[in-house]
């Protein structure tokens, strides 16, 4: 494949794209092949950009649930005042389980705030610093998030959804389906990405082992 020198690459592409591609390019060479390492570098750069962003959403979610846990311990959301209480009350129009103290929900949210929040911060650090434990943390966090979503809604579904507003398209379609689908999609994408990367590492290790046999 033809070789593109650094100055030619800078002439044809934005500087930030070149820097990302060079950081992720195979072999760390300043020369990138036109159709090989260049594409690999850009592809990995995109992964490096969106993965910390998704991990940051987990951290934001944990911070968001913190006030709910606090309000549940000092009373309940339905009788509380303030901005956070108002937001919880608005979501409570779609799911009443957030308005009153529910031991299962509060227990799950404590795990979300403490465990998931800590794991999200560790994951961001592991992604940015390229730590070896990155995918272990990522898989653990995603499974926790999916399990939490399942245990939040499935028990209510089994009872016929007495606490869920399924009559309003806004509260059902937007609040319940759309917003909660995000917390299925993001963990799903990150699990798929971990699967792909671990598969690559496995075959790379297997190939390296055969060379020394």
C-alpha cells in the first residue's frame, strides 16, 4: 500500500485527526499507510472519544440518583419540596414507585450511587490511561446497570404494572420507554465493544503463543 508521509497527511487532513490517528496508529510510526493504519487509527480514535463519554453518563446517573436516596431516607419524594423533588415528582407521574419509599428501589439506588458511581469513575480513568483492567470494570458496570433496570421494572410488570402510567403516550412512550431504553442501549454497546476487544486480545495472544512453540 502507498505510504503517506507526515507532511502530506497534515496537508490533506485536519491536525487533530492526524494526532488521533498517530496516537492509535499501528506500530507508533509517523508514517501511516493510506488504507491500513490510517483507518485503524481513526476508528480507534472514535472509540476513545465515545467510550469515556458513555462512562461519564453512568457517573452522571449516579449523581442524579443521590438526591432521591436522600429524600427517601428523610421522608419520601411526594412530601418533599425543592428542585430535585419536583423533578422526581414529575417522573413519578410515569412511575409511582419513585414517589414513596420502596425498599427494593431504594436498595438498588444505593448500589447505583455508591457502587456504579465509583465504577464509572474508575472506568473513565481506565479508558483514558489504557489500563489492563478497563474491560473488567466496563463489563461489571454494564451488568450492574442492566440488572438494576430489570429489577426496577420487571417486578411491577409481573403484577400488571399497577405503578406505571401506561395510558399516556408521553409518560409511557417518552418517560418510561425512551429514557429507560438509553440505559439498555449504552450498556449494550459497551458490552459489545468489550466483547470485540477481548476477542481480539484472545486471538492475538493465541497467535503469539503459537510463534514460540
